[in-house]
């Protein structure tokens, strides 16, 4: 499992990056979600890694 936290605002990000953050289930700053560690999740995290903090649970 991965604990993913949004630590930087999506203001100024591209619309694609905003959609990726929303698809991960993140809404507001410092909002965290736990998702399974799959290649699909890792790929989405890599697209917006500069906005996130990722921890293995």
C-alpha cells in the first residue's frame, strides 16, 4: 500500500496534471489516500510527483 499526500497546490498546473491528482482521489492540500502499490498507481504518481509525498505503508 502507498500513502499519497498532496503537499503542493494544483494552481498553475496543467489541466492534465489536475485530472491525474483528482483521479488519485486527492482533493485538498494535505489530503491523504491509501492506494494499492500497482504499476498504474506508480505511473500516475510519477506524472505529478512534484506535487505529492509518497510513503509505503
